[in-house]
């Protein structure tokens, strides 16, 4: 086995530097190349990191130094890229959402399994210490009966955000606050309290009249375990405030704001609780007011884990198969909003939701 795993980052746009920093600061990973159709973007990043610039994925996949591809393309392009990487025998770390449909997601998971390559997804908020603590407490029964699992994301993105790349305002490219921004927090709810049983959603455009997308979603969730929850997410709320994840049970309440644990209270206070209350970094921006205003630490954890998973021949920390239920909830939200009716799980693909 090589000393270092070689990484190629596909897509040299907004999120690419977060992947690059994760690789550069890893133990056992080496950044080899960026790849983008856009010459200016790929040259700028390749020059900055002093690595190779590719203009086509096929070309990058032929580079024997590349062992892992980070797929950082617009959402509707993940599927073809992941399938090509699997066919070339490269490990893959894809950005969220992994794909636009359950059909594509299942095909990608199967292709990576058949090729014997790792297939992870950067729903990186999962690795935060506050989220890990909340999930462990749910699973050990510390909340008592779980009652509510809520996510509030009141963010702001200006009109220019939607104009800066064509795909950002196209539903068929996987844009819209539900699938693009709220995906992370819907993922946290299903990771902590899932699986979901039923979804009811309403979508509106409150602050971006020039854009044919929902910039706001309100959704009610019913979980299989009987808990319920609300997802309230928007990019219209100036100036944008920290996301809140709130979990309530008969025996306790936990609230994460941004990435900080701001409430951690249980009937059975334990010695470790004092430390858990300090989880998170108050100074860390978390994307509320700017698309690139967040830290690269969580991406770094996911990238380091992939390197370690290859070395240790084990599963990655966030396999795409565990993100499928999040995509299912998101699809259910779009279907519910379109039909103005609740949608029960399991859902099947309804490609018409992407044709708006
Ligand atoms: N995990 C996170 O916190 C996070 C944050 C932002 C974005 N994202 C995700 O990252 C992905 C990329 O988002 P972004 O904001 O960086 O988008 P972007 O538009 O800034 O960058 C995408 C790049 O892909 C390039 N591209 C398009 N088609 C290509 C092709 N066929 N071959 C090579 N390059 C091609 C474009 O030229 C562009 O530079 C999306 O899936 C998005 O949801 C995740």
C-alpha cells in the first residue's frame, strides 16, 4: 500500500477549498489535483495548492496517483461522476445530496460496493461533538420518551447568491433551500431521531422573487418511534442566525445552536455533563449569513476518517447508504408540498418534482 492516498477534487467551486484543506491537513492524504470545466477556477486553485489542474474527469481518473475523488459538483451531476469513479476503482467522497433520486443513490451504492471502493458523503455536521453526544443520549434512553426533534435554519442568502452560478437557481439541478441548505439539518434529525414515518411540508418563496425556487420550507415530521418534529428553513431571513437543533423528551432537553451545545439538561445529572455543556466553538461561523462562511474542521474529520477507513479496511463514518433516508425525507417534502398532502414512508421517486 502507498504511504499516502492521492486525492483529486472534482469541481473547483465554492466548497472545493474545504475539501482541499481537509486533505492538506490530514495524516496520510496527499492532494494531487483539481478538476473543473472552468479553466479560470481550476487554475486558480491548482496554482494556490501547487497541484495539477485537469479539465475532464476521465483524464483525472487515468492519473494513477489518484486513489480518492471528492465529488464537489452541482447536485445533479454527482451521479454520473460517482459512477465513473467507481468504474475506475477510485474511492469516492461525495458532497450532499448524494444524488437527485433514490434510484441513482441505490445504483451508486451498489456500484461502489461491487468495485470494492469506499463511498462516503459530506453531511459533515454529524461529526460534531454536540451531535454525537445528543445521538448517544437518545440511543441510551436518557431523554426518556422522545417527544420532539426540531431543526430551525433561518439563514440569509442575497439575490446574487442565486445568480452566481446557473445551477443555484434551477430545481432540476438540485437547488432550493430544502435539498440544498436544509439537507444537513434534516439529515441530523433523521440521524438522531429517525427513521421518519410521515412528512407534511409547505414551500414558499418569501425573499427571492426573481428565483423560481422555494427559499423557505416548513415541514412536520412524524418519526417511527412516535416523536414528532418541525423543520423550519429559509434563506430569506436577514441577516441570518445560527441553526438550532432541539431535542426534547420526557426526561431531558438538548439544544445545539450553530455548533455549540447551549442546553444540555437531564433529570439524571451526570459528572460528564459539565464538559458536554462546553462542546462547540462559539467563534465558529456556521453558514448563517454567507455560503462560504463556515469552518473546514468537519470536512477534515470526514476526510481523515476515509483515509483511516481505507488503511483499516473498514466502513467510513458516513456511508452514503446512511444518507439515503435523508434524501427520502427531502423527496417526501417536495412531494408533499406539490400535492398539498402528507406523504408516508417509504417514498418512491417522482421525477416530476425536479421539473419545476
Ligand atoms: N457540505 C457542505 O457544507 C457544502 C457547502 C457548499 C456546497 N456543498 C455542495 O458541494 C457541491 C458543489 O457546490 P459549490 O457551491 O462548490 O458549487 P460551485 O458551483 O461553486 O462549484 C461547482 C464547480 O463544478 C464545476 N463543474 C460543473 N460541471 C462540471 C463537470 N462536468 N466537470 C468538471 N467540473 C464541473 C463548475 O464549473 C464549478 O466550478 C454541491 O453538491 C453542494 O451541495 C456542500
